[in-house]
């Protein structure tokens, strides 16, 4: 099977560079504007705490699949005009060009809601964290997820004996794969500080790291030769994902399957410039981010029956309309025009563009509360909002 690097996905909000110095008075305790050069200043004057709500919503991220150029473990594609495929139990010697290579995601969405907590130092630097939940949605061509199957299969002895040794021989490109993740715990940590101040202008930088481990909640595969929907899919990882998959793959008796868990990690650096206009503080910034979504290249088999009923194990259509039009060969060819042992692979992906632009503004009330809204462009279409207060 194919392997690749980890999936790169969502960027994080840049935030207002002046945020550490905007709320200088406390809701519960009166703020003290600490000056590190003041010999009478204490750490009680230097440190303050803020808390609030954090929401980040990515509506479209520009992604591409990151896989090897070759895909191994499949049998050769049949090229003859008539008859059945041959040598479908023998893998191609040097693999084949990977149909997923260079494919782009059609849609990638990610939504996070969390509690925000920041430790402020000298009204200039923030060390912050978020604790909350995230969920996502992804959609791409079936080629991007290596939807494969076996067509033209003809048993030499019997279907039940020969099918377990067969390999997929076709890749399905004219289809759509989409999946939703569950709502999973997520967290992030970061730091933000003012590098330079001149009058009402502030230039600042930020660094963030985020993590979450969502599971695929719903998988939907739509194509002419095969289509299926799986709730909470399970599949094969590591060596067990190599072809041929176990003959029980996709049945209720499948063993050694794993949950389709996606390990999300991301880090980001950003630089922004703000200018205070009384209660309103607009800003503009740039960010550079790298995120990874690693599903361990899990391979998920199409659901099917353990044994044939009316000569079929799945609801895949007969491609010529009726199996009676084929040579029956004592019942050994009845599946030759139906896609068998179909499966998909949750490939790894990365951002096509790592750099983006953010614009936003913060509204301040009584130097104790603030609301920030932000929009991000170029490498994604996203919106961010946070509301916070100082203790």
C-alpha cells in the first residue's frame, strides 16, 4: 500500500498583537500598570489573568494529498476486450502510478469552540491556553483516497476458495469520498507579545501549538461501481492494511480492525500590526503554519455479507446489467462484472499554501472586557472570535 507524510490542515488565529496590553484594569481586582524598570514594582503588579471564550471556524482550507508517486500491492489492470482478468492474485512487480498523487481536496472544514485562559506579564506578554472541542468535514475525489477494487474475477476452482487470495486491480477515479469527524477534545498553548510600540501602534508576534485526536464519525463513498456509508468506520493499519485484506474485511466478523482516529498536531507563528482608535483596535497580520493529520494510512473495506445471497455479497451494481450475459463457468464467473473487495485509504494531506493573511479588530469596554473578530484569507477562508475579561 502507499505511504506518505502527515496531513497538513488548519491554521490558527493570529490574534491582536496589542492584546496583552489592552485590558489594564481588572473586573475583580484593580489593575496595576507594572513597569519592569520601577525598583518598587513587585510580581503582584506584573502578573494578571484573563479568561474568556475562543471560537475558530475554518470554512475552506486549501489542501492537497501527500502520498508516494507509486502505489504497490495491486494486480495488473485487465486490458483485453473480452473474457476475464487474469493473474489477479499476483501484484505488479514495480507497483503502478498512484492515482492519489497530486490530488487536491475539494473541501476541508474545521470548527473549534473552547475556553480561553491567559497569564499576562507586565501588560506586554501573554502565555495562554485553550481547552475545548473540535470537529471537521472533508471531501475529495475518490482518487484522492485510493478507492480500489477487483473487477473481472473468475474463480479457477470455486469463488469461496479463490477470492481470499485476489488483489484489487482497478482504481476508481470518478467518485466522491467525504467524511465527518466526531466532536473531540482539543487544546492549544501559545505565547503572544508586543515587540515594538510607538504611540497607538503596536507590532507583535505570536506562537501557538494545538492538538486533537478526533475519530471519523461518518464515511460516505459515492461512485458508479461502488457506494457505501459507514457509521464509526473501522479499518486496518500497518502491515495488516497490505493487500490482500482478510476475506472477512467489511463483514461483522472482521478482526484486528482499528478505529479511524486522526491525530491532529499544529504549530504556527504570526506577525501583526495594530493601531488603537479609542475603543477600537484594528489589526492586520500574516501567519505561517504547519499542521498534521495522521490517520496511520488506515484502509477501510466496503461493508459486505459474510457469504453470498443471490450470488452477491454487496449492493454494487452489475456493470453490464446482468451476470447472465457472461459465461457461467459452473457458477465461477457470476461476480466477474461486479466490483469486489472494494476499499478506500484515508491518505495523508498537506496545505498547498502555508502562508496566509489575517485582518481583525478588537472592541474594548472599560479596559476590563474585550471582543475580537478576525478573518483569514489566502491559505484558507476562516473566521475567529474571542471574548475575554481580566480578573
